[in-house]
C-alpha cells in the first residue's frame, strides 16, 4: 500500500510540474516600426529585438515577408530561456511613396506579425524626371 501511495504521489508531483511548464514564448520589444522618410533605392533595415520569456528553448521555424520588397533575417539556432535574439527586416525602397509591409514570424513559442512602414522619398540632390507631354 505504501508503494502504491508513493508511486501515485510521484506521478501527481510530476504531472503538476509538467503543467507548470510554459514552454518557449517569444516576446518582442516592439512589433511595429516606422522608418519615417527614407531615400529612394536606398535599402533600410530595422532590428526587432525579442526575448524567450518561456522556460524552454525557442526555435524560429520561419520568418516570411508579405512581398518580395521586404527581406527578413532570423536566427537559426535555438534561443535559450531568458536570452534575446534579433530579426532584421530590410525594405528595398525601390518604389516611391508610402508603404506598410508585414513579416510573419513562426516559432515553437507562437506566431507574431511584425510591421514596418514609412515613405520613400527622392534622395537629396536627385533630379525629378521631366514630365513629358505626349500632345506636343
């Protein structure tokens, strides 16, 4: 009877301990960044800092941009509990005007969407192309 009681106690303690584990959790310092005005055809990058606030190694399985003009770079190695990592997002600035782009980050600690925005403007000293009147 004592063995059975001891075995049940060990199993119960193990089950409670397992439930207390949160696993990995990705927590970003910020999930949106505004570049403001950036020069045309000059790629701009921002580093999104995150922390593994869980209690198991965090593995980022993918970081996917919503379009080809945005490139994410993410760590391929596991991020240990309490440690930080960086996802670098680069926008190519090839199109003039305002933009809002997203990067979806998948990990064993959840999914989050990062957002960048800004306005691509002419570079200082860059001449504006002349307007051609087709009626002349």
